[in-house]
C-alpha cells in the first residue's frame, strides 16, 4: 500500500514536471522564435545543459505520458 501511494505521488510529480518543461522549453520560446529556431540550442529549465528545443518538447511529452500511465494503472488496479 505504501508503494502505491509513493508511485501515485511520483506520477503526479512527473505530470507537473512535464507540463512545466513543456511551458519553459517549448511554449514560451515559440513566441520569440525566428525561422529555423527549432534546432537551435536552448538551455534546460534547470540550466544544466543546452539542447535543441525538439529534445525538450519530446522529454516533456514523455514525462507526461509516463506519469499518466502510472496513474491509470493505479486507478484501475484491482
């Protein structure tokens, strides 16, 4: 039972983190993007390293999907 609660909290955190990464690395820069900016380097939301915007976009979607799958599993588990 404790593991289920931990996984539930972790998956919610992954969803929130994924949404935040999506906003910081994709949505906000798109407002100021110039042509060809999709492959330009962009610092991570934590400013640890730089990667193309498409990397952050895909990472955000992956985090959201993983969190959602875990939550769905826990919700429908017998």
